[in-house]
């Protein structure tokens, strides 16, 4: 049984591996905050909330171990009539976004991602279920992809 849907004649592009560092740093900040809060609550004699925060911190640590593999599962492909996006390990998601249906192509850069030179590209269509966010693109790739998608979308909408 194949672990990944493979489509003939589709060239998948991956996001930057720098996204692994960005997500690991973000997870580490959250885990340190939860542990600090749990210790403070425990020192003040508030045991149950401290225990809950401790369990959440351990759970977050386990989840963080899967970040590298999850980031490598992201991919996108530009085809003639649409763009494909894939993500997910256990629950895989494949979305085809028709160029003619694109309503908005947005670039976002958070402070941590910006420090690593990364952006995320958000594609919005009329159907909420096909909204796609591609994280971990370099700033140049995000701008180039946005401009390409807007140009192609404009040309495809002319016929509608």
C-alpha cells in the first residue's frame, strides 16, 4: 500500500527546510511557557492546574518531535488549470485550487518566520473548504508565486 498519493506528470515542490527551525522554536517557546506556569502554580499549591499544564507540555513535546516529518510532507504543484497542495502525515489532505476561482492571494510574514526569511502564501476562493495556506516559502518564492497565480487567475476569469 502506497503511503502517498502519486500523480503522473506532477512535479511537487517542497517548502523551505528552514520552516522546521521556525516551528521547533515556536514549540519550544510554548513548552517553556507551560512548564514555567506549571512550576509557578505548583509552588503556590495549585496542584491540579499545574498537573494539567505539565501534561500539556509533555504532549506538546511529543508533537514537536513530528515537526520535521510534517514539514517535509508539505508540497505544491502548478498545473495547467489548477494548483495542487498536499499536507499531512496520518491524515493527508490534497487540495486542487482552480486558477479561475482564486479571489485573493495573500502573503503573511510572522516575526519568527521573517527572521528566517520565510513567508506563507494564502489562497482564498469562494468555497471556504478550498482555502489553502502554504507555509515556509522563501520571501522571493512567495512573491513570485503570488504574482504568477494572480496573472493566471486574471487570464482564466476573463472567460467566465
